[in-house]
């Protein structure tokens, strides 16, 4: 990837702070603010019947920048109670700021197998039972972690950093959080692929400095450093993609071989950020240029990745059930797929996600952060749809009574 460097990146994108609108500035907070927010969150959920444990990860190491992350573990027989909060919008002020995003809800059985879906290296119990989390050998754990990161890359990387630059609008605390996520993906893959490159080292160093020094410097300096960090995040993202593609081609080239592997058009995947296309002859410079061209021509975000990034998606499809059908619906391809080998970690992951989706749907947990990747949220849409329908039908029935007409039924008037 010698031809793709920071200098070329600067020529293609405008990193001038005068060109962008900045919102969501970090607020000065203290350790005690984080302790108070954690107490408010924990106090609420420990009073909910059926909550058997709360786990935390992340430590609020940079007050005002960091957030807090919780997993609320429910009994397997937990029954949803109307009025229970599942979203941080029910909290206010300091607590809402520190929590920053929705938190995770899961039942005890799924928590025991959490490493299949999201390998946590620093989980700590905060309240309740000790859940016996099943352990896996390091080789398998790395594969689960790699699959989780691949799913994240397909939708989020480098979209999370390119879109704010292209749109010239940047929510500061969010993009700093997103860059912190990229840092951990780089660290995860450094254990699998030799990616301790200058690109990733410079990005992580710049991010750590930005986070630790934000409240010590003036606004202009901070925004300049932020743009420099975003620039390095985009560069590190493309470098990471290239290194992972090489690794997958060497080690897992025969996982899935669709009939269209040697034909055009490329495979596509529709998601919340736009559409990702998977191509056999991928290179970073061409990918970036086409993303920029499509955005300027259509105001839509299309992203281009190596073909082998999509192979495990066809195993998700093969797993069937709700999640497999969801992936199949969003994939864009022409021919039937031909599976050469089953890649057991991908099938295990898909099976776990299907169980998790069933849990969230059955328990009517609306507003909690979903573990399921690719922004799968059918329960939310379905429940809100039914809720809207029930209100509108009742309102129409009342209006019809005023006009002395019979109410609407399934068969009509």
C-alpha cells in the first residue's frame, strides 16, 4: 500500500477546521461525577425484580471524555414490566452525559456464552450473582474477536470518520468514542495479524494525547488536534483493512466460495451507514476515491472492501433463522452461493445472535443497546409499529362514533 499515504489523504479530503461545524463538545467532569452516575444507574436496576447481576467494562479513565458501560443480566424467566427503563433517555443531567449511550441487557444463559459474541477482557461484576462465563482456548477466542471486529468494520470503518469529514459536521464526543473503538480493534488484531505499523502506532499515540489533554488546551488547538487524529484514524483504518485482507486470503481463502467470485458485479451489503461493496481486486486508494466520488455525486455513502471480508456473511445466511434471513435480505448478489467449508466459529456466532434476538424480542426490551451486529432492530420497529397502530385505530374509532358510523374491523366497515 506504498502509494496510499497521509499526503495523498490530505489531497483528497478537507481537514481544515474552518470547513466543518463542530458540536457535542466534551464537558469537564470529575471522578465523583462518574461515581454518582454509576450509583444512579445501579440503584435503579437493582430494584427491578428479575435483575440478577450487573457487570461493567471500561473505567471512565478520562472524565468528561470517557463513558461508562454496563451489562444488566436478567433471570432467564424475566418478565418485562411496563415502565421499566431500558434507555438512558430516562436518566437526566450528569448521569445521562456520563452513560452517553444505551446499555446492554442479556439473560443469564446468554451471559454464560458471551465470549462467543463479544470477547470481553476486562469484565467486572458490580452487583449480584457471579455468572459462570464459559472459557475458550485462546485460538478460538481470537477468532470470535476477529469475527466481531469484521462485522464492525463492514458497517462502521472507516465510515465513522469519513462521513463527518465529507458532511463537514462533526459531533466531537461521539467521534472521539468511535476512534477509541478503532484503537481497541487495532489492538485486538495486533494479536492476530502483525499490524504494529507506523500508521496504527501514530494514530493511537495521537488519540491518547487528544483524550488526556483536551481540558488543558484552548479550543483552536483542540480542534486542530482532533482533525489530525481523524486524519490518522482514516489512514489507520485503510491500513488495517489491507492487512486483514492479506491474512484472510492466506488463512481462510476457502471458507465460502460463491459462484460469482470471479464475476461482476461485486457483492453488496446494505446497512444504516450506506452500502458496502466487496471486491476481489481491492486497493485503498481506489476505494477512497470512489467513496468520495459517489458522495459528491449522490450525497450517499458507499464503501468498498476486499471480497474476503464478506465470506463469513454467507455462513451467517446458512445458519438460517431470524439473523440469517436478515443478512440475506440485505446482501446484494446474483448467483446462488456454494459453500466449500463450514467455519465453525462463524456458525457458533450466528447461532448465539439468533438466541439473543429471540431473547430481546420475547422480553420486549425496547431501547437497550443491541449486541446484534449490522443494526438489527426488528423488535423495535415491530413494537413501535403496533403501538402506533393501536393508538391510531382507537382514535379513528372514537371519531367514527362521533359521526355515528360503525367502527373499523378487520373486514372493513
